[in-house]
């Protein structure tokens, strides 16, 4: 099984949804691993072999019930200020890139694919997370985690739209439209995240997006005041957290999120079907 | 009428004066107005585009043209002065005056041009774009007004006629150089009370409470649409340019037909639109494309430009994407606007997520972050002093605070209960007498001994609860009525100035020493509560920190009486920042193209 969660913007909820699906599969006995080809973050985690990966993937590995390894996030970019970024490749710092000396995208993509292939070998399911928005047309040639992985490995994808700021239908449709035609067919479904209120009010809008894009709506996730690890500095969620330690508190939060999703009619079966393709 | 004629005669003798800086009321309408005809030679013109009849106190109908700007336009003054002098004032009877008025109107009256700013999301930067455009047009000599048909916000302000409008429209009016802000600029204001219910304020007065469904089914199609039409017409009859602001996204296709804040308002005003997208969270091109293409064809043609806003880093990196977007949509990108580093009051709870500290000064002011916190912009002027303001919603965050503010709230009773349950009330009580504590509006009501809501007006169901007991005061909500008025006066203890405004339901029986003496016709009234030895302060006034006198007075109680930094007048400070904001936009936007879209010429 394989699936890629793409966001319509940063902070749309990709990291959490990826963790949620990892947890969902793991609870049903599927051997699952998270994957994010490339991550831009200063929050990193040290694996047991002493490799460095984004904190989001470590958290997702916890959700999957496995030990984090560097293959889950082969490329980590750590902004160092002044336009300088440290590239961590397969867990080890490899070089600094700057505007004048950018990253070798072809090489990075090939390393990402190798890491992905290794996970596919070892696990039944690989649940992937995209990075930022896949519709940054000014950066299309440099994209690895979204369009890059779809192109190289034909991974079916699901769009996550955040409704909290409004404009979610525009974001879903616009993102779909701006994904290059060759990859657009891989966009199989979408979901609406962080909704407050009665979801039936969204019905006509969802139907319209399904009709014009051909993507299936998997569901509407209610706004959950739960705390998850922060990947970047933009989101500032605090939310509830309780339990004997941080790990079990996160797992409890994921379980209640899955419960909420199931109660609200989230279509996990359709998601499974997309991942099985 | 004779007395007005006499005044006009004096005005004609004196000649053109332009903006009269020597007048204590200047500028009564807008910065740059011509004050030559303080008394209008055409009064009462009875032209319904410029004024209306209102009932006087004695029951007579009188002509009210207090919102008319026509006679304060430079070109009108020049023409009218010349015409009157040509005929000789003595020869200008009613008939000749009416003729001059007719000619002047024929020559100079034009219906204003509307332009609408839409946002791809909440927080896209619509409000600041409108503020920037108001300031740019004002600087270019256009008499400009902001307009937002419907605003959901708990930050409101009081106009000179005692109406309530959203704080942000008042700020935009300031950007436009206007002094006569009124409800026309925000005819519908929704103030969320919790549980999906909002108080709906129409044309400055509370109409009632609506939930989402009743708002869309009962209010929007009838009174809502009418209010939008009436007020946009009002502004277009008086101003050169009306910069309209949309609400949320215009592409919410599930509620498109009942959305009066976006494309329907544009249609009513026959306005062309520009779409603002916030680049900060990524996905800006997708949001822009999706928004335009999801708007039904009949309305899509109104969108004449796109603004990519709030770009951090190199704006040139966005350029190739912007060009591709232009090609796909056939709509020009008017500019890629860098993140503007300005300090202006912000509006939504959206930009207020999470707890945050503002400022890095040495005096730590903890503000209770109520779930229904309102008018949190009251705290903005504190940033001019040596403070760090923390919005706190957990008891431990009050530890080590040098001062505490209990701000306003849309629901005093439920927020007081919230504060008691989570331990903040106990924490603050334990700090009483050790550091200065001030309650503003709802926070002031909480500081009393009892709060009684026998009809469930504030809390939803009848209740009576104990306050914090810092004051002996008792607050009661008897009737669904709101006190809305501006205030000015002095701090009793120091004689310093204070200004502000009241917006509240409920009345308080004050049993404490008063804090302020306010001017209220025909004399003065006492307001607020004070226990100086316990460092407890309470007032209904919002905006109390705007004057330096009161800021300094309050902060002087901070331990050790720490000296505070030199600071400027808050309104002046806001004005400087509005200019900076306008500079950023003017620099980034294709202004020729923008002026073409607006279609206003001078």
C-alpha cells in the first residue's frame, strides 16, 4: 500500500493526517512506515543510529509503532539564516546550500527514491507526506516531496484542505488544476480539515469539487483541539494533551482523532482502496 | 434661516480660506477639506443625494446634511464663491442660490467609483490592503471611504453619532483621512457570542441574536441586502472613491447565493474587484486560481487584478509563477507585495491563535485571554511603553506579572465561569494588592461582587453569580439594550486626560470611589472604580490606554515605580504606520493599472 498526503498550504494538517493513517493501519496489524522525501524544518530528531530526521516523521513512526530510521526523511533542510541552508542527507549533514549554490535536485530526488524503495521493501504500507503546497508553479522544477515523488514512483495522492481560514474549495480546486497534467490523474481524493459546525452545510460545495475534479471526498475532519508536535514555526497550536508521558499522550490524541473521524463518517475504506491501487 | 444667511454673507466677504487650521473643530469632515463655507449657502438644499429630513426634538422636520462633503470640495468652493461674487451677495436670493447650486452640482457632483478588495481566505490581508488603498487615494487627493458590508469581529468602536462599527473600518477611515466615520462604512457587524450565535448590529444598533441558519434564511435576503444597498449608495453619493472590503473567501460555493459580503455587494455597487492572496502559508497561486475559477461566470468578469500579499524574502522569486498565473487567468497580477513591517491594530481572532507575547519591554503585563475576549486592541498602546504584553489563559502564565488586565468580553458570565474553573480567578485574587490590576468593560463587571442576569440576556440562561469581589459593585442585565457612546474627560487622581468609548450591555451599580470624571452634556459624570491603596482599577471605557496620561498613571503603580520609555501619541503612531503601509503597497503595485480599474479621475 502507498499513498501521499498533499496539503493545499503549509499547516493544512498533512503531518497529523499522515500520523493518523499510520496509526489506523498499525492498529489493524498492517506493517506501515511514514515517509517524507524532503523536509524544511529546524525541529529534528536523532534516530537510534545517530541520524537526524524531521520531528514529524519521528512522531509518525511512533504512530506506526516502529522505531524511527533515516529512510523516513532522507532529506532534511535546516535554514541557518542569511539564505544558507544545511542539507542533511540520509541523516548526516552533507553540505550547505545557498542561493548561488543550490541543491542538486536530480541527485536529491534519486536519494529520496532509494530511501522510499527501501521502506517499500521492508513494509506493507508506506504513508507519505508532501511538503508545503504542490502547486507552487514558480518552484515546480525544484519540487521533490510532492510532484517529484508522484512522477518518480506513481504514488496515488490525497489533498488535505484546511477550512479554518476559509477558501477551502478554491484551494482544493486550484491545487488540483495547478498540478501538472501528467500527475493530476494520481490525485484520487481530498479531505477537509479543521471544520467547526454542522458539516452538512458543506455538501453542495463538496459535490461540486468531486464533479469538476473527479477526486473523491474522503470526509470532513472536525476541528480537534488536540496537540501534536510542531513541524515548523508557522503553526502555533497548543491544544489539549494529557497522559503519563508525551508519547502516550500523542497516541491518545491520535486515537481520539481517529474516533472523531469515524464518528463523522470519514471514509477509511475509500482511503484504503486508494492506497491499495 | 436669516442667521445662516448672515453667516454666509460674512463667509463671502472673508473669501476662500481652504483648510482652516485655526478652527478648534478642524477638520470636521476630512483632512484637506475646504472650510470656506462652514455654513452652507444652499441650506436647506433638500437634495436627497446629499442629506435627509430628520425629526427634531420638538417634533419638527429639519434638514440634516451633516454628512455632506460637497461644499467642502475645493473646486466647488471656488465656483460658488465666484458665482456669488459675480452676482453680488445682495442679489443672490433663494432663486439665484438655487441656480448656483444646480450649476455647481451639474459641474462637480459625480457618483463615486467603487472598487472592491476580495480575499482568497480570511487573513489574506484584505483589511490592510483596503487601509493602504484608502491612504494612497487620500494622498492623491481623492475623498475616499472604506466600506465592508458585513464584518464578524469582537473589536468594535463607537462613532461620533454613538453607533457601533468594526474597529478595522474605523482604522481604514483614519487611513482615508476621515473624521466623520459612521456606520455606513460597516452597516452589518456580527459579534459572536458563542455556540454559533452572534449578535447582529445593523447600522450601528443591535438588532438581535441570530444563529448561522436564521442569519442566512431570515436576515440576509431581506434586511441584510437592503442595508448593503442603502449604505453603499450613501457613500457613493458623497465620496470620490469607496474602497469596499469582502469577507472571508468569495468562492464558498456551498453558500454562494446567500453571501452578501462579497460578489453580491460588488454587484449592488457595480464594483470591479481585486483579489488578495496571502503568500505566507504557501499555495498562493492555487488559492488565486481556484478562487477566480470557482466564482460563477456572471460575476467572474468583475475581478480585474490580483495582489500577492505578504511575501517574505525575495519577491522576484514569485514573479515567474505570477506571470504563468496571469496567462492562465487572463487577469493581471497588480503586484507582489512584500511583508510590511508595520504596527497596526489587528482584527480577527484568526491572527490571534495561540498565546503570544507582544513587545520585549521590562514591565510584564498579563492580559486574561478570555475565550470571548473583545476589543483586545485596547492593549495595543501599551506596546508604546516599556512593556511585554502576554495574553494568558493558564494560571501559571500570571506568575511574575507586574500588572494584570482583565479585558472586555462578549460574554461576561460564561468567561467569568471559565476563569473560575481553570484557576485563573484564584490566581489573580492571590495577587490582589501586590500589583496593579485593571478591569475593562466585561473585565470590570467581573471585578464586582455580584453579577445578575435574571433574564439570561448575557449568559443565555438566567443566572446570578459572584464576581471576584474586588469591588462592591453589582452588575445587572435587565433589558436587551446596549450602551454605546464616546467619552472624554479626566483622571480624577491626577487631572490627566482620558479618552475612550463604551460598548456594553448591562448596568453597574457602582459602590466605589470613581476613577474618571467624564464630560457629558450638560455637565460631567463620574465613571469607573478605584481603590488606589489596593491598586485596583475598573472602567467601562475601551481605548483608555490611548492617552499617555492614563497609560503612565496605571503603569506608575508597577513595583518600584519603574520609569517608562518616552512615547508618542498613539493616534499619531498609528498614522505614521498607515503611511508606511501605503508606501509599501504604492511601491509594489502597478498604480496606473489600479487607477484604471478604479476609474476615478481628477
